[in-house]
C-alpha cells in the first residue's frame, strides 16, 4: 500500500531469532534505572518521503530506499508505540474505560542490564514486565531481526508486547501460557489490521510476508508440549492467531 518498492533482500533467519520467546509479564520486577528511554514520538524522517500529517499519523512499514539503519529502526519502534497507544486508547474510550499507556519502552544491550521481578532479562529477547509496567527489548537482537525479516516485524513485536500490557489492564489471565501468548498475537494482529484499515498504517504485500516470516521464526519447537510453561504456540498456531486478529479485529481474540 505504500508507493515505494521494496528493494531490501531478505537474508536467512538466524537461529537466534527463534529465541523470541517472550515471557508474559514476568509477574513482578524492578526496572533498570539507567536504561535510556525510547523516544515516544516519531522522529522526523529524512529523504523525500512526505512527512506524516500531525493529525493522522501515517507510518510506513516499508522502506522505499532499502536501507536498514538503526535510526530507521528507532523511528519504526517509536511509530509502533505511538500507533499502539492511540489504538488502545480508542478501544478503551469506546468501552468508556480510562486508558493508561504502558509507562516505558526500554531498550537494553547486556544481559542483566534490566531485570523484571528480580530476574535479569537475557539477551535476544523482548518482554512486557507487569511489575513496573514496561516493555524491554534487546536492541541489538531487535535490530538484527529488523534487518533479516523486515521492518514489519518491529510492528509485530511491539504489538505483541503491548498486548500483554493490555491483558493486564483488562485482567485477562489464561490458565496456560500458550493461551495468553496466542491471544497477544491475535491482539497484535488486530492492532495492525485495524490500523491498516483506518489508514493509520500503510503496508504493502511484502509486509504481510514479513509478518509470516517473523511468526515462523518465533514458533515453538514442534516437540514442545503445548501446556509447558513458556509455550507460545507453534509457528502455525501463532500465524493463525495473528491473522485472525489481523483480518477480523479484536472480536476474534476472545477478550471477554
Ligand atoms: Zn508474549
């Protein structure tokens, strides 16, 4: 849906990508005080791309110039956060509820730099930490996923973690991790699909492939029992739930 053509080639997915297992809200935890806070507003874009109108943020998930700089990554993360905040604020408003955005989005680089519930966060991961109400992600790992899979992956990743914060706000607690995780995938899909439908986000066909590719990379090992703690679902299940939400919005996500 963007005018730009995609020129970035996709490398093979690193095995490290399969480490995108995200703890559903480490139940309690501290927040690293020294972590730089990610900017909340989209950075001004360079190049010939038209600037987004302030009243209706339009984010692109495709880079017409094919570059994959850290600056672009940061800009995408910031856009993804802004769009998620607006999206969920609108959903809450519709239900007559007060919405409180997730308080902090925290990049980290080293193991143990950030902890949640007294547990040091490992590298190659992204989490929503309910204690402290923040999202933390390994920035080096995320940038490498961004370069390998594409920029749409950043929107998925943020959308998934943001959904965990929404689950906490709504008091949604499933019996098994996998239910919580697949619901978060569905909610991430709804946030993205709805944002595309209302024109907040512009995707092109390549971005949908990037979602699929990213979801394939984060599926559980087929041998892992579904009921195991930490199970997120197979690649097939995750893809299925993401696109349920993407196509049918939040009604598909069993929020009630
Ligand atoms: Zn998760």
